C-alpha cells in the first residue's frame, strides 16, 4: 500500500477541500493517508506554513503542492 502524508494546519479551508478531493479520487489500489499538522513542528511550519496543503509521497518524498489538478493528483497517487 502506498503511503502519503498530507501537510495541514488548523482552520485550513483548502486542506479540507484537498482531503475531500483525495477521498473522491478513484484508484485501483488503496492508499494510506497520514495527516501531519505542521503547527506541531516549527521547521515544517516555517517551510510550509504559507503553502499548505501539500501532499508528500512517502517512498520518494516527492511533493504535490496545492492546487491539486485531478489528473496530476491521480498520476501522483499512482506513481
């Protein structure tokens, strides 16, 4: 199962939209999605605070930054 990390923070409206989009993406194989609250880590907050949501693929640390276009998101999730 492919693992992904969604970098988020509290009261992030775009993060909620991103989560909905992730759950609505039709995939042949399931993924494991972990939520990461960047406010719990000062380094992550500094690096990603202005650009969340960001989706990180665990096996190669590749990042997909918002906005998630439907085809790019599916390609990212299945790579």
